[in-house]
């Protein structure tokens, strides 16, 4: 979470994501420290979220994030492959976990060694496409 704070400064959390991560101590600390905030959907964003839920298989949290990011013109952090595809189609700036690690390396928030360790952990847990991991290693 510190990595996200260091790069973006503020983290907006829509209701479904907050509910899913309600017991996460890192997220709670981000709220306590004041750099994570609740984000409410406007009526238009709520309609957009419902459309995404009806026409895709992404989760409610991902649909809320996509609906908010379209209005806020912010970078969206997504781990779900289909949600990233929807973001690409809608021209919403986004990063996956591997992209976030590369950005952290670029900003020198993490060392090359920590980058490689985190990339390995990410690959084991989230199983990104091998080409994504290879591309990240060559870009580092």
C-alpha cells in the first residue's frame, strides 16, 4: 500500500471494493492515515456500473472502479484481466500489478532486487501472462 501512496498520493475506494476489503489492515491504515478515501458513485456512474455488470463478467467492485475512473480521469489499478480489457476499450488509463511494480522501479520506490522479488510473488499469486513477466524483466 505504501507503494501506491508514494506514487499516486490518494486512493479512492468505491463501496463494493471497500466492502470486499473491509478487514484488510493495510487498507484500514490507509484510511486512518488519510490518503485513502471512500468514493461514491453518481447516478450516471451507477448506471454505467450496472451496464458493465450486465454486459461483462467483471465483479461489482471492478465495475464501480471503471465507472469512477471514467469520470475522475485517474489511473485505475486492476488485477483482473477482463477488467483491464474493458479499461483499454474505454480508454481508461490503468495499470496491472506488474505495471505498478515497473512504475515503482521507475520512481525508485523499490530497488531492482525488491522489484524482482515482488515480480516473482506477483507471478506466483496472480499468474500474469508469461510475456508480461518477461517484458517487465527486460524493461527493468
